[in-house]
């Protein structure tokens, strides 16, 4: 069985609007409609093609994230409390440093002219929400993008005393769909990589001191910004291993080898986890069975396994 979510990951997924794929302007009817749509997507009858692990994952996401999020925002008082918390978070971010956006939709929203903010925000929420639960591998990443969109929107609306709730979005979903996010300029891409590298360098320093909890915290941020660096995953796996979190260590060693079969740290630990980095076409297989291994789920970062 999957263990209870770690407190660290729960804190990163604490925006109920983001968990539900909703704008902060959603009223009770929009909240209920979205909740029912997610319940249908995650119901076991809709997961007939998924393996047992992903079926269980869908159940855990619904019961431990979606349901609590819905309980918080299904009524007006709850929505007001959540809005106050999100506004406080925005003020705290602005107090510490200028607000930055690391994901394309939020970065574009931050640059929008005032008269286009509402339209772009609702369109961006709609597009991300459509993909949020299609593949559980994407749930974590898309939910964080939705959270960042909400924070940027509230930052832009900070001077307004209240956000007027709407029964529907500014535009219908069918009209919003053609809007595509344009690629980030090369400078923004480089900025994201630079920030990721700084997190990695700090993680290396913490690793030399044996502070594995801080290594995990830094590398989670690095991977959120730049998920395709094998060395980030292999060092994160080593940090999990040092804390005896074997399942999470295996996930990230496997991902490191998938990204780079020659990753030196991952190759050292591959035999311990019965991973074969030299499998044909760079696909990993378990040495114990010879069968292809399942592709790692990024969302499994949320979970550990009882051993």
C-alpha cells in the first residue's frame, strides 16, 4: 500500500484551486462541476486499462488530495478562507523578493496588459486543467503550474479588494482551447536552467555535510525547473537511500539511467536495485525478471512504499 503523503509534498500541493484545476474566481457551481468531472476520471471504472499500481495511485490522489481540496472550497466561507491564505502567500513572496514565474503560462500572465489578464488567466487554467488528470505522471507538474498561475493572478489583482466569483469562465472551454502558450525566449529558458543548477550546487554542499533532508529539498526544486538532468535524479536517489526510502531511491535511480545510461552515480547503485542500464534501446529492465520495467512516475515522488 502507498504511505500517507509526506508533509513536504502536501505543502507544495496545498492550493485547493490548483489541485482541482480551477481558477480562484470559480463559484460553488463551477467547483462542484469540476469535482464531479475529476471523480469520473479517477474512478476505477475509468482506469480499466491502468495497471494495479496506477489504479491505486488514482484512488490515493482522489481521497487524499482531491476530496480534501473540494471540502475546502465547496462553500463560500471555505473559499474566502482559502483566498485569504493565498493572498497572504502572495504578500509574503512580494515582501521577500520580486515575484518570479518559472513556468511559461505564469510567466506570460505576468507580462500581460491589464485588459488581457482575465481572459488569458481563464484560458490558461482551462488548458492546463484539461490535461491535469489525463496522465497521472503529469498531475504533479501541472498542479504546480496551476498554483503558480493562481499566485501570479492574485499578485496582479492585489490592489482590488475582492475577486468576483463567476459561474463560468471568461470564455467557454471550446473557445479557450485554440490559445497556445508560446515558447519562452532563450533567455528565460537559460534563467530556469541557471536556477536549477544553483539548487543542484547547494544540494552537493549539503550532501558533503550529510544533510540529506536539505539535499532532497534542493533537488526537488532543481527537478521542478529542469527535469531532464540525470545527475539531479541520481543525487536525489542517493539522498533518499541515505534516509532508507528505498522505493523513492529506486524511482530516481531508474529515471537517471533513463535520461543518461552512463550516469556514474546511478550505475554504481544499479545492481543494488536490480536495474540494468545496458538494456537495448536504453530501456531499463529488472535483472531479477528480465522483463521491461515500468516507466517511472514523477508523482511517485509523493509516495513511499511500506516494506
